[in-house]
C-alpha cells in the first residue's frame, strides 16, 4: 500500500485535491510516453503545481504514488468482485465479462503497464495485483463449489479450475497491455473466452446463453 505521510489538521482540506493533482500529473506523464522509470519527482510536482518538498509530504516516493493512483483509478478488487458477482448470477456471459475487463485495461493502459513493470521489484505493487487475483480466485472457487453436483466435480477440482481461470485472466491482462491494437485485443479476449468456457464445462453443466447456443453460462 502507498505510504502517505500523516498530515496536520490544517492540511486535511487540501489533501484530496493535491492527491488528485498528483495522480493526474502521473497519468499525463505516462500518457506522454515517458516510461515510469524515467519520471522524476520534479516532473510530478511541476505538473501538479506543487513544490518538491510538498510531494514528500504526501508520498514517500513515486512508487507509493503509483500504488495510490492505480488503486484509486483502477479499483481492481472491487471491480473483480462486481464482475464475478454479475457473471455468477447469470446476468452476464463469460464473453461480456472478459470484454468489460479488456475495456478497463484499455481505459487505463498506461497505469496497468506501469504497475506491471514495477510489480517485479516492488512488494507494495506486487501485493496489490496479487490481492486482485486472490479475490477472483476465491470468488470463482466459491461459485464453482456451489454449482457442483455429484455428476460434475469434487471440491479440489473447483479450486484447480478457479486457479486456472484466474491465471488466464492475468495472462489476458498482460497481453492486452502489450498489444494495444484493437484487432489483437479482440482476438485475445475471444481466445480467453473459449478456454474459460471449456474449463467451466468440465466442472458444471452447461447452460445456453440467450445470444448463442454454444456459449456456456454458469
């Protein structure tokens, strides 16, 4: 989690505004094509309209800002819970859920790319991404267990399938970040959907979606 320096009462009113300015500054610099590793505190402070010392009043370093910005702009754990809840309730097809995930990546591609880049060497960013994967995995496991019958699968299989589905989504997100082309993105989502539905069909009965007789809906 980001390290935010404790503020006195006189600074509390301005804190949200300054933090939003710093998040905006980071997004602008990433959008300008500057690699996260090359972004400096001076650049961030200048874009946000604050002094360099004031930056450190709010964040320990630029990685702490990235963690805060990523979690604020892309609340992945909450988003994942909403998507899985909607999908498992039968209101959403697998394809639509994965397409919505792809749209989220497209909207905040620069933040995703920076977070993935930094996650290999920063524990806070890595933990943030892992928490999201754990949320998806646990929710899928719970759903698959509840959908099981004596003819489908045992608990251990549900856990394995949920783990495999989570790995597929993580791989899809990384590939979407690496492949900004719209055509490639559609192919990536379609391929992930096919594998998801085949895995799901081994764990529970297939229900037909309203749009396609071949689509599997839990």
